[in-house]
């Protein structure tokens, strides 16, 4: 048997590393195991919303300035019509390559003394023990951070869904000078495209749709403005795909086992809040471990997911409705303060009065656009 640990995290992606860092900050001995070898990449839009920046700061994680691009807001575009809004004063987002983010999280975990077991496949779990190909590790707490197809979720019988809807996303990088300081969302009839700067000479582009076979080259034809910007540009990464979904589990813990990140449920990529959620969940989970009551993590998990799930459903109401998309963009363009308030709500700076007033105004705007 290998040395026992307080917290054993299964999965060494950003969610697992964040959970390990947060638990280590609470004084626990922590071990992380993953069958892959760093840096671990994944298809994603690579934009971090303001909440993620705040959570990373609490985790003591800082991405070096040369590897980030600052984002001041969001721009929606469709068929020559666009609307844009900045994040609330004092807040900003970042665009950072997934492999760079994984590297700094790994370095932070190592610096805190987290034991990292790379290329170690977990074969099973039992009461306060984790089975590896090389032996067995005792653990007071077991954390499943092994993604949307989580084995820990199945082993712990936590795979009951209360809600699920699926889409598919593909991502690639292009060598072209960035043209925007915002996260750009291009609306199409059957899909959405996302573009963010990924350095001084690269742009990250992702497309999400309900069609698993819709690849980037074909999908970009639906977005002529974006397609023109990328025409002839060198691709600097392979096309990678991933599932994008709204998935909510009945429970995210059982006895001494808890789930985090995509293993604990997901929000659609249209919100850009997958990593935000994971980092905030890590902080909430570490606090629950400190008190010894995972029931508090369950409550925090539900609270953290409520707004992103609501925003994802709200935004996806436009999916497949080009006429509605066009009216929405025209209404937001005519009333930019509404877009600013909606973006503030999206990043967790709500104003109930303004939201109610803006909902009425936006509704009227949709009727008259």
C-alpha cells in the first residue's frame, strides 16, 4: 500500500488541480492521480470570465502576463449586426491557452506540496481507499474530478441526472493578429462560433452545435465575417472536440466521496463559465472538507450552478431561431445599457430592480425591432 493521504483527487485537469490546491490551503495532505501526462489539453474557448480570475487569485494562481490576453467584455454578431458590452467597472476576463493554464495550476499544486501521480490510472474505489495499477492508497476523502464521463460518478452511484441537454464543440487556433479585445460570439442558424485572442499573433476559434459531425471548416461557412478574417490563416493547433451540455446531477456527494468540475455536472459552453464554476466549487469543497460536512458542499454547488444554468438556457432560446436572434441583437444594439446589465448579471453582479426593468424594456424592444 502506498502512503495514505487526507484527500485523494482522481483527475488532474484544472478542476482536480484547483480542488487539490484549495484542500492543501486548508492544511490537508493531498494526492492527485491522472492517467495522462501534463500539460493536459482540452477543447474549450479558453476565455476566463471575471469570477474565474477572482477564484484563481484566492487559490494563489497567477498566469504570467505574456501568456494572457485581457478581455474587457463581450460582443454578439450576426449577419452584419453587432452589439457589445463591457464587464462591470473593475472586472475583466482573460484569454489563456488551456495548456498554459494547466501548467501554472500544476506548478502551484507542486509548490504547496501536493503529491502528483501522472500516468497513474485509478482502477476503482472502496471505503476510504483508492485502487491504482501500482497499489492501493488510503484516503479520508475521495474527490472525483475525472470529467463528463466520470468513472467516480458511476462507482459512487452519483450518476442520476435531474436535467440533461447535449451539444458538441470543436476548437482550433489560427495564426492571425487579434482584431478584438472582447469575447466574440457569432450567432448562426444552427450553431454559434466563439473567437478570442490567444496571444499577439493568434486567435482561438470554437464552434458549438447540436450536430456531432459539424466540424469547423464546414461550420465557419455560416459565419462569413469570421470566415473572411481567417481565410488563408495558418492553423497552429489540431482541431479538438468535446461535449458541451447542461447537465445537473441529483447529488454531488455520497459519504466521503464528492464530485467537482464536469464530473459534477456541466453548463453549456455558450456561457463561458465552465472553469469559473470549477474554481469556485474547489473553494467551496475545501471549506466543506474543513468542517467535515459535505452536505454544505452540496448546497454551495447548487447555489453556484443556478445562475450559469439559467443564463445558458436563456441564451440557447435563440438557438435555431435566426429571426429572433436578429431582433435580439438589434434591440441590444439600440439599448446598450440593457446588454451591460445582462452581462453584469452573467458575471454575478446582479441588480434585481434593473433586471426587472430591463426585461420589460427588452421585451418591448423585441416587439418593435
